[in-house]
């Protein structure tokens, strides 16, 4: 059973924008904090942004002012709006959540930045 599923990745030119989506089950969106991570080739997976069930947010320094994380709890969808994409941003982007007894990852969606 797929509990988190990302979509919205693709190829964009430098300076362009993409909006990633993560669809999840209602039980996750009722109470769990949620995150976006990314992993570039040869690098460790890194936190990009996080959002609590109440809407509190945090961002990696490298994306502050360019990326916005949001969640729509009734529709059980989380978003990552990425603007002004740069050469450091290409990676596989993963949706993540963690509760008291479980940790869940999506399958990832590829973001490529190239002219």
C-alpha cells in the first residue's frame, strides 16, 4: 500500500519554477509533521523543508526565500513550490513523514535543472 506519492518533477531551465505534490492518506495528514528531502547523485539525502500538522514551517538555508512548503489537510496533499531553481537544486525529491511508531517515504520524483 502506497501511503505517500510524489508528483510534479521534471525538467526546468535555471530560474524556472516547479511545484511538487505529495498525496497521502488521511491518517497521516491528521497529525503527522511532513517533510521534503532531496538526494543528489553521490550525496546524502538532505532535508529541504518541513511543515507541522498545524502549518509551522522550516527550511534549509539554501532554499529559504525560493521554496515554499504547504499542506492541504482536508485534501491530504502537501506541496513544495520551487521558484528560481538553481544548479544546486537538481535531485530526487522525496516526501517523508514520521509518527510515533513509523517512518514513511515516498518513491521520489526527479527534478532536473538545465538550459
